C-alpha cells in the first residue's frame, strides 16, 4: 500500500515523498513549494505519494515512465503553488465528499455560452441566467467549446488555437475565473471542453512545426509521402466523409502529409511523444486553477495510433488517461474527467475503468446508447431492443457515473448493434434505415422533423440533426393545430390538440428515462422550453454546410418567460415537467449513481422497465413508449420486489393506477417511478 511502502514517515524536517521520486526533482519541488505553509506542503506531498503509482502505471507506454513522472510532479508543484485559497478549500471538501457528482440532486445543463447568455454579454452574461438554472435544479453547467479557436471554419470551436485564452467575443480568462467563482458560490460546477486529440493548424505548436522547429515537428504525425498514410488508411474510418474525406492532409509549409482525423485544419497530436503528455498536463492544471471542475476530454478515443487498427480505443488511451487523472488529483482533487467517447458498450466502459484501470480513468462517460435507444423505442413503440442492448452493458465502477442525455450539440448516429438487433429478431441495417427515415419525416405517419446529416450511400446509414421537440413531432403538431384553428372545425382541433399533447408527452417521457437512469442527466439548452429547429440556421455562412446548427438555437428568453407564466402551453408543460423531474429526483436515494440501472423484460413490449436496487429498497421505473394505454401485471411487479398495492409513484406521490385485476395501468407515454412509501 502507498502508505506503507513508498512513503517516508514525515518529520518536522521532511515531507512524505514517494521513495521513487528522484532526489533532484524532490529538491526542485521543495524549492517551488517553499513559500507555502507547512500543512500545504505536507498535503501536496501526501497527494503525490497517493497518486504516484497510478501515474507511473499510466505512463507505461513511454520508455522512461519515472523520468516523465518526475517532470509531471514538478509541473504539479508549480500549479499547486498558484492555486487560489478558495479552490484549496473546495479540494478539501470534495476529498471528504468524493461522491458529490453521483448524488441524485445533480442535474446538468449544456449550452454554447454565447447562445445561453443575453446577446453580446459573453461570459459575464451567464451569471444572469443563474435563477433560470436554479429553477431547473441545475448543479452542473457545461459550456460548449469556448477556448480560443482558429478563425472560421473551426468545427464549432473544436479547432483550438490557444488553450490558455477564451474566445475574444466571450471575454478573458479572468472573466472565466470569475464566472467559475460565481457559479461555485451557487453550488454549480463548471464543465469545459478540452480537445485532447488535435489542435488547430494555427496553434503555436503547429505554427512552430510549420516553421521547421524540430521539437514541435515531433508533436505531430508528419510523413514525407503517402507510403505510411496509405498503409494506415486501409483500416481507418472517416469521421466526416462528406466534407473531410481521408485522414491525412498535405501541407505546403510542412512539405509533408499531416494526420488530420477530423478536418484538414485540425492536426492530430503525437501522444507517443511524452512532451505532448506533459504539455497537456500543464494545460489541465491551468484550467483547474481557473475554477473548472469538470473537463470533457474531447475526441479521447483517437489519441493512440497503431498500424493495422482503426486507431480508436487502443489500450494506451486508458493508460494515459489514468496518468492524466493522477496528475490532476495531486493538485486539484475537486477536478473530475468526463470522457467523450461515443463508442460501443464493450468499449465505452473502459473509459470509466476496467481491469487494472478499474475506477482510475475518467469519472464520467457519455451514455450515447441510452439516447439512441430512447428515440428507437419512441419510433418503433417497442422496448425489446432497448431492454436487450442496454441490459448487456458491463458493470462500471461504483465510484463513477454516466452522463445521460436525450439530445446534445451533436447529430444522432443510429448506433444499433447488429448482434443486438438479431437477438430480438430484427435486422440491424433495416432498423437503422427505418430510424433515419422516421426522424427525417420520410416514413409514412411520422411527424418528426429531423434533418439528414452525413448520409452514407454505401451503407444506407444517415445521421440525424434536430431538436428534441422537433424530433418528437411538436413542430408539426403545432403547425397542424394553428391551421385547424383557422378553419374552426372542432373535431379537427381536438385531433390536432391531441397531437400536441402526445408530442409534449414524448419529450417528457424521454427526459424521465434520462433523469431516472442515474448518473448526471444533462438538459440541452432550449429543450426546457421545447425549442424547435432553428429555421434560420444556415444564414450564418460558417454554419451553412452543417445542419447540426438547427438544434443549437439561442435560448429564447421570451419562451422561458411564457413557460413560467402559462403552464398550459406546450412550452409551459415541458418546463414544469422538467422542474418536477428534478425536484423528485433530488429526494430519491435510489438514483445515486452507485446503484446500477437494470433493464428487465416487460410482459408488454410497449413498456420499458428499469429496476434500481438500493439499500433503502428497490425502485421500479415503467415507461409507456406508445400512444396507447398499457398495463403490466401486478404479480410481475411484485416479483420485482415492489407489490403495486404497497407502492407509490414518486413522480406524483400517489399510489399507481390499478385495473380490476391488479395490473398497473399506464396512460399515453406515461412514466411511473414505483418506490415504497
């Protein structure tokens, strides 16, 4: 154990450094920390000792892990010296409450800063939305990429030209620090994106490489001809086949081919170079010292390159993430990592830690499959595929949590596994095609208004853009209602009003699944007021070729005010429903992320069922994914540990509706959370 074998006993003249830390590094670290009081120096030394083994194990891909580790500790000491007193206090509190991000009161919100704040106010304007966030129960705010990007095009801000500066139109690093401090005072943790895989062509490292600096040339994958790139291309996938085919770009200034997985202006970093690792450690600690509490590790799956593979999810990715996390823990235990890895179930769990990396990698990971399966159930009115696919996820460490979401800034790729589809007697490719057609409105009877993004004619796959409300058919229903109100036909108005009701119910059902799954449910900005697709998304020249901007609208403050004042409107009902979900969720210990969500096969395929088992008792969640009333037998509910007649629906505080034979009755798109009273 670290406190037995690698730590010297502290005395008034010595600090408890790990024995393997070289003496020369130890001396430099102690000189750096000399201005601090003794208790601060001791705390840092204890943290280094605690995380040293994890750091070295994670650095195993490099030839000399101990040398790189010593460099990391020296960087950490400098960052620790610069850390503000209020952040040291936050570190101590989080060390005593390591499950802070797993608790059921955690609800997240994600937005582009300039589209959340009042126009022209930048980071300073985010604080003006604090009351709005509090009403929604938000404790975690993810502001989409705001570090300085290259000029447009910049992949929505993910082509970072400077990790240490904020976009000029949003403000300064000092304003970011002040915003983080303000949010922290209100119990809200700030999450920012950190793009790990690549930098913009204009980044200083890339500029130095283009100028011929040998040190910085080694920060990138550069080849004099197509020989090596062509060998890699045999097994690589294309991320954006429509507007960024291939994975390498010829650069005249470099006089070579540079690896560019995403776009020609985004240069992949050479993570096999330990200098790149140390640079990114320094960036992470810099952002942590500005008050960032969660870092979304963007494009993390692509870090390590290996010939003959897809160069995604290689074992070294998890090792290096463990090392990054260990370095961050030495300085800022309040900081946690979120892996942006949109991969299959058997791969994504590794980003939370499996095997020897158990619980040592990222603290959070996106549950992309849950989003996909919710939309699949709503289109097919069938829960069997979701029950099977979500049920085969391997267990994740009890100290980690999923990020769950109904929508995000990105498109929806129909990640339906062929084996999962076969298990429930459907064809994977045909179901993916159905979902694309359904949510683009091409399927007969569909009221969805999604936009096709990056269609692949070879496979027939097509990803979909669109807001949650538009995909749920609310836009079409409201248009229909407005048309029949002009005509004055009472029956037609009744049918149209029912369509609006059902669209609202679909949105709230989807979010009920998200809020009930555990982890941190994240609300995408605009969904709280049932925002529809932005019809003017293409008017910004930079956005004209990227229809994902249709579901990235500015927050409509007038709609927020309407939702508050008119709870009977579609926006008002969605707003009130989300507030209620957050309030109920916060009071249910069953929804602590350490308790796993288990899917169970429902007797009625139109009902999706989830069980959560917690020491206070079980919780059974039932979701009617159809527009028709459904029932599940009372005996079946009892076998899951919750006799219906002895339970209450936590969403409304009343016993569930029972039929004459004791079955639980669910109305159109109704969610039910059964617990013991």
